[in-house]
C-alpha cells in the first residue's frame, strides 16, 4: 500500500507541475454529476508539499 501511495503522490505532483500532460486523457473523461460524488479523498495540497520536500531532500543527498 505504501508504494501505491508514493506512486499516487508522484503522479499528482507531476500533473500539477506540468511534467505530465493529461489534457488529452482529461478531454475524454465523462462529466461528474456532482464533484462531491468523487471517491478521491486526498488533501492534495499536503501531498504536493510532502512530495516537494522529498524531492528537495533527494537533490540534497
């Protein structure tokens, strides 16, 4: 489960920073009736900050 979470964090960080372009895939997604119906429950701001801190530590090492 830890590896999956690390992968998810990295994926979100790459999308947010523009390292991964998902516009084509996003264009084909169906619309949600209500954004509250989404099953994703992640505090993305904290996840990205954690990922950025980890990347900074990796570069320092």
